C-alpha cells in the first residue's frame, strides 16, 4: 500500500492517505507530550512499542467482537487502518482513582473504585480537552444518542476484556482513554491506539508504574517501562 499525502500530524502519530480512500496509514513517533503539551520530550522506541502493542490489543479486542480500525501491521512503526472520521471525544474509563480524577475529587491515587467510571473530554488542545457531559455532547451534536450508547458499550466492553487480559500478564488496568471513529457507512468503531501512552498500567505485585506517568512525573526508567509492557504483551 502506497503512502500518499500527510493528512494529519498529532503529538504522537502521523496519518497518511493511501491510494484507497477507505484506508489510511498511521505512523507512530517517539515524541511525547504531557500536561496539554507543556512538557515535551522523546521516549526512544516509544513509536515502535505503541504501534506493536496497540496492534496486538486491537486484534485481541476484535476476537472478542469489538470492531476496530486495525487492518494490518506494515512495519514496526506503521499500520494500515480503516479510514474513519474521529469523534472529537476522549472516552475515559477508570477502575482505580489516579491522575485528574484524584485531583478533581480529592481521592487518593490507588483507591479502588466501587464500579468503573465513564467520562468524556472534548478533544480540543486549544481548550485543554475540557470534561464534557452527555447532555452537552448531544446539545453540540458531537454524537447522536444512539452513537453515545454505542460508545458507552464499546468503552465498557474494552474495559472488561482488557482488565482480564492485563491481569493474566500481571498488570492492573487503572484507567485508559479510547477514541472512536465513524466509518463511511456511519458505524462507530474503535480507533486511535491503546498503549502505555493512553492507559495507566501498574505491576500487580510491586505497583510499579509501567506507563506514561513515568514520563509525566519524571520517575525514570521510562523506555524500560514501555519495553517491559511490550514484552509482557508479546509473550501472551
Ligand atoms: N489520557 C490520554 N490522553 C489524554 C488524557 C488522558 O491518553 O489527552 C489517558 C491517561 O493516560 C490515563 C487516562 O486517560 O490513562 C485518564 O487520564 P486523566 O484524566 O487522569 O488525565 P491526566 O492525569 O493524564 O492528565
């Protein structure tokens, strides 16, 4: 598949057109940002880890009946995906308090939640990705009621499948963010990536953080943590 013009460049990925209008090529970068772009850096090898790990996870989810944009891995950094138009929402599921949830509600990081939470942020860097509720999403026509139901169902299923899966590789899934897209026939499918950039992943025994919080909080061993996650996922 031929890589044509660059359609979009984000903080961690580039998206290219191909000769087939129904397919895009995603190319993962090593650059890392946090705190709405205030902290910038590079995590060597991150692009490869996120590409390979996300592809393994998307194939696992597909086996469980969750449709994703994944088509095929082209090389260590690039993947062929279904062209979708991204719904401008960050869909966040949490099992354990951490990050902005802990801050906003004054709940200590690590407190197990009685049930998973589902929250939405508007995907808008200039506005700092503000939290948005379902009535606001509907009022702004960002999604239809049926689409929102579908998005909530996908988020819940991804959480169930991945919580169980990570448990088998000795990792606790604390929280994660997904994005969904609309195909040209209007179907909502899982898109973007699922990687240590988009999940909080703690070693089940030691509690060691194996995700982007190592970069955000200057905890050191950032590259090692990404590699460790890929190793565990690849061995499965
Ligand atoms: N997250 C993400 N992209 C974002 C914001 C959050 O992938 O732009 C992920 C983050 O890695 C974590 C979850 O979503 O796994 C919840 O993040 P939180 O709201 O706690 O925000 P943060 O503390 O990362 O600012």
